[in-house]
C-alpha cells in the first residue's frame, strides 16, 4: 500500500475495521502474544512519497509503524515481519525501480524463513 498521511489508506483501514473484529481477531482477555491470531504472520509492504532521508529527519520510520504493526497486528496476536519499504519510487530512476522489484521478488522467495520482529516498545522506540 502507499503510506498515506503517515498511515495506511482509508480503504485498507476500513477493511481491517470490518475483518479484525472482536471474537475473531481479538479478545480483550487475550491480546498481544496471547491473541486469537497468534499463528499468523503479517508483512507490511508499502511505498512512500518521500525519500528515506526525508523520513529519517523525524526519526526512525518504525515510529510511524507502531500503531499499525503493534496496535493492530500484534494486538491480535499476529507475528510481525520487518516491513518492506520502497522509498519514493516515483522519484527514482527506472534502474532503481527495477532494483526495488528485484528486492521484493527475492524477499518473497525467502519470506517463510524470516523471524518476526520484536513488537515491544523498546524495539520500536530505542
């Protein structure tokens, strides 16, 4: 998805609101590592409008991902993989865009071997 105003697009958020419902995706007595979807994996793959350097001015991009990765996915018990970010694809050369696609293709080939990230506040805000 395109990172849109520091979040996912509204249509994706609406889908999550309708699908990740209490009783299916979460139970208030069973959250985070004990959540109802604890056998699932999630991977956010997205593009940005700005360069990596532009995002770094305000700190680590993980800060922006905290509500989505920790507050939604990890809350439901989902294990979260490192995000796949393509920074400003519309502002780079054709060769760089091809490199981005090649990196994504390679990542998909090895995805099941990846270890989930640590979804603790200490990991996000260190």
